[in-house]
C-alpha cells in the first residue's frame, strides 16, 4: 500500500502523433495492444477488457512480468491504472489522448512511481533522482514513440526499436 504524503512526483511524457484522435484511441484501447506498440513488451495477456475493471499482464523481453489493474476508463480520452509486481503497487499510470487539430493527437503518459514509497523521503531522494526517474522517463519516451510508430505506419514495433533499457530489455 502506498504511503500517502510520500508519493513521488509524476513523470510526464507527451508526444504529438500525426493521426486523428479516433485512430490513436483505437490503438491504445484495443485488447492486447502493447505487443504492437511497446518496444519492451513480449506478451500482453488480457484477463478482462475493456473498461474500468480491465486487467492484463505484461511480460517484458527480459522475462519480468507485471500486472495492470485499470481503475478508471473514459472512452475516447484515456484511462488510469496501477501496475503491480509481486502483489505490490509499482506505479500509477495515466494514459490520455487529446485532439490537437483534425489530423493530430497528443498522447500523454503520466507515471507516479511507488518503487521507493516505503522509504523515508531523505533516504530515497538520491536514488529516485539519479536512477529511478531518468530510467522511467526513458522508458516512457520509448513507449510513446512506439504508439506513434504503430499508429502512423500501421506496423508493430520491434524489440528495443528505440534503444535498449536496462530494466526491461533482454
């Protein structure tokens, strides 16, 4: 359980996609969509879909597995979910799409890490700033680039297409 008042600040990454909002929403709301647009995802197994009670599992190329439990869902605009590993929350993630014209969409992913929530703020400040936040920001940049690639080319991303990641790559 998260320690209220000790949460990290969210990491926010946005990317403009040269496609309409309906096309972008269709890509990020399809069951099992991560295998098509996530450069570190080997498998995306769906247990329940779509809507607020959606639940799926991600297996990364390095063999690590996490579960996602969706806590809110707004058709056409986004959703919020909690990522779990070993039955403890690792992150809260918000996915949002917004029209930026008739043929352009902005995809924003906001991630609040819970990796160090149980540690006192003075103890976690250095590893959070020097290790956790930079690696998660790089991860999110690869994911939004992957969604853009999938939506604009119609082709799935490949493993490590935008560079490898020490936490998720083989």
